[in-house]
């Protein structure tokens, strides 16, 4: 029988009633003839409670024990979901990570899945089991210790199972009903997309659209797993939600798929850096070693052997960056007159695979912002994305103007 | 290094503070030079919460899923305890049942331990680990599913580990500071026993002294594991609590070790049963098949081919017993005129290995009760125990009078 993956996040299994509702959705797919693998998260709030206990017990915790404690939340949900399905006369059983086994690296609390053998679950499908309920977010290391995949790891678990079992599709049930052209809280005309390409989803996810974990989208793209994002709180039809798929499966699309934004950005500038070969490498190596996630980078034209170096990073990493630069200067590695930090900026991006074949998107974006009197501070571009850093107070205005100009409220 | 077993029950690990207090006790034993195996229960209340969810989800639950869900409470405590010990610079790690592995039967929710291989834990002791924190109450079946041992199973886990690792002693930390000559709430002069024989403890446990689970005492007796019961809420000296041990290790003891009682008894009488060979077998097979735990049995002298048959059983099984007897009569298996049930009785027992060598204990017991004007309804005796069924309103009086008469407030 064809295999379907279904993943339910924490809010979708937060109570016994919600588990029942989710189980009914699973029952619908079983009735269609699928063998179903369900990946469950912990009931919402449970993981935070467990993490809180670990942090209170041991602030610099042994990640192996962290994993042993924190993984228990998913085990509870898996058992309860299996029982709920059994009550509905659907043959089901729960699987903890080590029982499958979900083989991972030993990088505790942020392990990567290395292999998912299909034999044990397939043997049970052959015996008549219709649903394997697997505890998400966890696996087992080569040493036989429990590992976790890091926050959002249940999405990754789901996609990895879909790839291993060559599932027809991987449905991610969550508390939103799909991927939107932008955040509806900022632009009320935001439209749900029926389909979006993996590459677009990756850009949107890494830009702060919190629907899907980036790693799970990367994995889905690599193994060409069709991902569908849909709401566990609404009655669902077969074409509900948003399908994240290969771009070849998207016949018609707008040039721009969506407008993303991120509020929590800071812009930092090293003023009057002594410009010599290797200076950029020195600066950004120091920032990287300090754990600063540098996003955009701009270097001004050099004058008289000195230049200004500007970058953006998450606003909560500014202190860390300042410390790293001060130390590098004290150590004689770099030389600059001043370090400026502007913590009142935002990043706005337009994303779309259509940009590959359509020119003029950047020009149009800049013109729209100019018409609104919004000054662009930094620009970066990729093949399918253009991002700008602007004053944070204009962020909503920029998003709305761009959404409108690229006619994202209208389907292609 | 010698191995010590330490078991902490639910109230002893109910909060992070209590886990810290328990960990300090473990640290004291490590400092003495022991390699320690700690068995932990779930934080008190957690198991009940999980059981509640399972029952609400599926009243006639699949016991395999019940076990998968309910065992998670102990896993959390084991991880937190290991982290707490690490914070105290004690090399420790947690072990879930399947990691040891604790091999059990497949009788889910009431599995029996079959084997505890010592290799993996001993290998870690050899590498410098000083404490293995093991999740109690759980194991793994031959099919690789998680099993639980039933309520109170953590005591059994502790004793089984003590036997497997040939531990010097098995310390059971709980919310009482030892085994008493009787319940201090009934007799204020009740005295804590320094030592008690396995056989005495078994009689006391099965009579309702809820300090230790009966199975764990049986196991300790079979493998001659020295069991010590002590409080996790008091500073402890080396001879704190009560040592449950082989009778040969008890040099001096009172003839009677303690007075036990049970409030929740009922007395039932089948009046005028047709007396023929095999009639007792017919009656008690029917009761057993109905799940009635018959305790005491008395058959009156037969007159004119008819007799009265009396037994005691837990008061909440009276309805079940009545149904079984009515059906047996309707089915023609037995014949009686009336079934009486007295739900206002209590059982009082004196227990002591000294009875084996001292005569007159029964006579003295009956005289004491007679002096107080208490009528004895049923009597049973074993080698080290005499039990009587009396009107429940006299129970406290009987316990106090017997405690006094056998001078249990004074050490031997």
C-alpha cells in the first residue's frame, strides 16, 4: 500500500481532544488506503517544562541527559495517539526513536539523522498495522544514547521518514492553514499559496516565516519529498494547505511568490578600517568565532587605504559582535576608528523563482520603496531573492507597498 | 569497588529541591567509596497524571501503549538526577530500562524481571562512572517493547539490581523513617524496629503495612539482599532506618515483632451449604475465578449433611463474591440457604519469628482481647503470625492492648 506521512505539531496534540481530532484526520487517510506514518511532537508546553527543569538543575547541562529528559514528551504523545487510533479500530502502535531505530549522529541536542531502517515498521505494516505513530524529534546515537534533533526537529523527522519510506506525500499539520504571500497580520490582503517551490520556501523559512523548519525543507528538496502544510484545526479537502514541491510541478506562478521580513535585525559598521588584503576574512572569522550570524555584508569603496565595513546580524548578537571587534582591535588584528550599531533596522525581501527568468524585479522593488520615501540602507541579492535593510519604522509600509505592487493578492 | 543500591520513591523526588537532597545522600555514599546504582520513581503525581490520560483515551487500553506512556515519568527523574549529581561533580549517567537492558516478560503493565545483564553498567563503572541512575518500574520485553512492572515496581527494580550486582545493601528511601511495631497513628507508643526478618516483613507488608512492596521483599529474601528502609527527609546515620534481613542476622528480638491490622475486611458466610466432598473446592474456585481474594477460611462442624462456610475478603470485593455465589447456586453447582456479608470487621495480627520457638503467644493474644471484652469472630494462624477477625469498632483498642501486652514499646 502507498505510504503517507502525517506530522502533528505541539498545538495540534495539546490536549486529548486535539489528539482525537488529529486521529480522525489519520483515519480519513487510512480509509483511502494509505499505510500511514504519523510523527508527533510533545503536547505544547511540555517540552518547555522539561527544558526548564533541566536548565534549573544544571545550567551547563550534559546534553546527553538533556536529550534523555526532553525526549519523553514525544513518547507520551505517541502512546496516546496510538491508543486513540486503536479506540477508532485503526490498527496502530507507537514507536520511540530507538525502536525504529532512528539512527543519528552523537551531536546531542542537535543530532542529525543518518539512517532510518524501514524493516521493522514495514514488517508491522505487512502484519496488518495501518498506522505507525513515531515520536518525533528524537533518535539514538551509535553509543545507544537517546538524541534529539533540536527545536523543530519533528518536521525533519517527518521528512526523513517520508524519504526513507518513499512516501507519496508528507503532510505537516500545524496551527496555520498554509504558506502566505506575506504575514496576514502585516498585510490583510495576504493570500494563501496553493503551491510554492522548495527554493522559495527555503528563502522564506530562513527569513523568518516560522511555518517549516529550514532543515526539513532542505531535506525535502534533496529527496524530492512533496511537503504539504495545512491546518489541523479545519476540515480538510484533498487540496487544502500549501504544497511545497519541485518548481517543475508549479505550472503558473507569479514572478514574486512572497514578501518576507524580519524585525530583529541590527546594522553594524566598522568605520575607517585599514584596508589590506585579507581584512574581510579577519573580521568575519572573528565574528563567526564569537557566534555572530552575519547576514548581509557591504564594503564601501576604499579611499586612501581605508574603508567602511557594514554588516547585519540578529539584534541580540550586537553585544557579542562589539566584544569580538574590540578584542580583535586590542590584539592588533584589525584597526578601525569607530564601531557603529544601529538596532532600529528591519529586513524586507521579495522571493520568487520567477526572478530567474524575469528581469526588472530589483528595479521595481527599489522604485516602490522610493515612491514611499523609504531609504534603502543595504541591499543583497540572490538568484531568487532581493533583500533590503531599512529603518524599522517603515517595515509594515514597505511590506504592504511591495505586496501591492507585485500584485500578490491575485493568483497567477 | 563495592556496589550500593539506593532507591528513591516518588515523594523523595517530587521536586527539583528534593532531587537535590536525594543526590546529596548519594554523594555521601560515593564519598565512602561505593559505586552506586540509584533507582528512581517518577516525580509524585506524574504517574497518576499519565495513567489518567491513558484511561481517558482508552478505558480498555492496549497495555503495551499504557507502558510506553506511563514509563516516561521515571525517565524524566533519572535524567534530572544524573544532571544533579553531575552538578555536584559526581560522574553519573541515566539509564532507561531498555538501555541496561532490564529484560522482562511480555506481561505488559505487570511484567516480571527475568534478567539484568550487568555488563554495560559495569563497563561504565570501570571507565569512572560512579553513579548509574536507573529509571525504575520499567524494562523491555523480548519483542523490544517497553514494559512496566506494576505499581510499586521500583522497589522490585531496586532489589533485582541489588541481586544482579551483588550489592552490599539496598537502601529504600521513602517518606517514613523505618518499619514500626505498629502504625504510630493508632498506637503512639509504637517503636521503630532496628531490624526485622524478611518473613516478618512479608507478613506485615501483605497485612497492609505499605512501606515495601511484597514482591520486592520476596525477591530480597530469595537472593538474601539486605534491604534498608529509611527516610529521605532526615539526616541519616549509618544505622538509620530499619534493616530487613535474614533472621540469622537478628541476634535479639522480641517474640512478637509487630501488630498489624487491616480495616478494609469483610466477613461472608454461606449458611447451610450442602456438605459433600469437593464442596470447598467448588466454592473457592468460583470465588477465585471471580477475582475475589479470599484470606481467612473457616468451616463449621457439619450437621445433618449441611455446614456453614465463612471467609474474609477485601470489603470492595463483596459484590463480586455475592454475584459469583448466586450464579454458582443458579447453575446448580452449590446449594445454600443464605449468604451473609458483614462489612464491619477488621483483621488484627501479631507477627514474629520468635513464635517459632515460644509457645503461648496465641493464648496470650486471646486472653488480652478477652480482657478487653472483644469477641473473636475468626482465627487463622501461620508459623509466625496469628490473625483474628473482630468487630471494626474495637480495632484500635485491640491494637493498643496487644502492643502493650507484648511490650512492643520496649526493645528486646
